[in-house]
C-alpha cells in the first residue's frame, strides 16, 4: 500500500473512533455507487449522516480547500442514490466533512468536524 493510501486508511480509522466516541452508530464504510464513494455512513438521533474524510499531514487545510465542486456533486449524487436504494427521505440526511490533521513529527491527530458540508 502506498503512503497516501496508508495515510487515508489511518485517517478513516481515526474517524471511526471519533464517531463512536461521539455516539454515532456506524452503518457502513466505503459505500460505492459506480465511480462514487461515500467514506463513512453513520446514524445519530434518527438521522443518517454521510461523512467525507480528508486526512492531511498538517493543520493548514481549510475546509473549503478540501472539496472541489466536482467532488461535492459526486458526493451528493452518491448520497441521493443511497437514499433511494434504502428508502430514506432526502430531508432527513446530511453530508458532513471530517478533516484529520496529522502532525508529522509526533503523529498526533486533530479532528475537525464540519456539519452539512455537502
């Protein structure tokens, strides 16, 4: 596995721990719809939340720099397909962004959660 994929997998594992600690119930990970993928799908308080996880090697990543318009459209399309397949009301779901910043020297992680990012 290359370094970039390993960093991404590490970030997703940290995201799963974060969600569990914050009372989310993980439904699935890496849900694919064609070429589109939803990193994590969880539920909390009767709402289904789709998470895009972005892992970075520093804290400099701003949320608006993490997702392009094309990525947002793909995530929304995948979210809509999941809702259709699972008979979910599109109004009861949301798309959140988790940015995980890894400090290169210490490997310490900081997680920022942006609700309703897409």
